[in-house]
């Protein structure tokens, strides 16, 4: 089987993982479920755990040689060259609040680089999916990011200003001053990256992301014609969370990346 055929089969599997996660999440959305706070002060719900367990069960049956890196249940077969990276609910606070702008994130990493990415919003039934070498699709239809001739006209998004440290907040505010002041979107987690891939948002800026938060986003954004990088402009891989404190940029028009970095003052 060719590498392309292998990846096609892997993307089909990623879609089935998203189906399984969605089936676990939807009955609990705006319903009754348990929650608790983890050691890092973030919340986890019954839906997070049920969705990841459903995906892991499929992988353990069908990809027994591959590693699994999940937010809720940790790492299995850490030394495997192929790693499935799972975030069952990215945006748990939105799930808790009954806002359908969270998503399930699924990535396949090969030797530390993302080759497949899926963002699935199971309530709205919107699914962005991509594999390396192919265009990103939204519910099966190819999509593209939009041109952004000037940074001053860009729509900027971030999940929360509270997630930035002091120096990071200064860099973000430099970027915020460079874009249209009434075009800054707060909240959204992974959903912002889907909107960027679809041509509705131009720049997303985040810090403190872990591998499971960004691995799937890379393929979705770049498969739609955008670019993802750390705050130094370097491509994202499995080591970016630790090396750069999970500082992540997504830019719909790659020609604006240097403008973004300049507005952030180099983000040193």
C-alpha cells in the first residue's frame, strides 16, 4: 500500500474516532454530568473522559502498534513513531457553559510532525479534516483561508487574555494594536482555527498550549492555505509545547506572518 493510501485509511479512521467521540458527547451537552478540577486547575467532565475512552477503544483494536497521547488518559507506547494525539473536548469551559464552540481534536503525528488533523464540533456537526498533501475540507467540501492585504484589516482571535503571562500579554497587545480594534474575538478555543481555515478569521494568537491542543490544528490550517508557527516564526512540532511554552500563531494569509511577528515585538 502506498503512503498516500495509508494516510487515506488513517484519515478515515480519524473520522470514525470523531464519530465515536461525538456520540459520547452529544447526549451530555446541556444535560447532567459530573465534573472536577484537575491538578493544573483546569476542569474535566464526564463527557471529556467518555469521549477519549471511546476513541482509545477503537485505536487499541485497530492500531495496536501506534502510540496514543491523550489529554485525559496520558500516553501509551510513547516510543512509537506514529502517535495519535487526542483532545476529547478542547474548550471544556464552553461545554460546561452550554456553548457549542468547543471541539474534539484528533491528530496523527509521524516522527513528531502532524500528518493528519481533525477538528470536530459534534453539536453543530461541523468537521474540518486534512491530511498532508491534501486540501482541508469542512464537511467534505474543500475550503481556503482568505487573503489579508494589510494587518490593520485583520480579524484577530484568542481564547482568553487571562491565559497570557505578563510578557506574553504585552506581545499580544502589540498585535492587538496592529489590527482593526473592533475586530478582536474573545473565546473560541479550537473553533477559532476552523473559522480561520474557512476564511472568517485572519489571525489566532495563543500561549500555554500543550501538544493535544495544537497538533490537529496545524494540518487543518495549513491544508487550507494558512500557516501555523510559534512566536518566533518556527514551524510547530511535537516539541513546541515545551520549547516555546506552547506559544502558537495561526495566520490565514502566510504573507502576514512577518507583520504579526513584528507587531508582537519579536515576542522574545
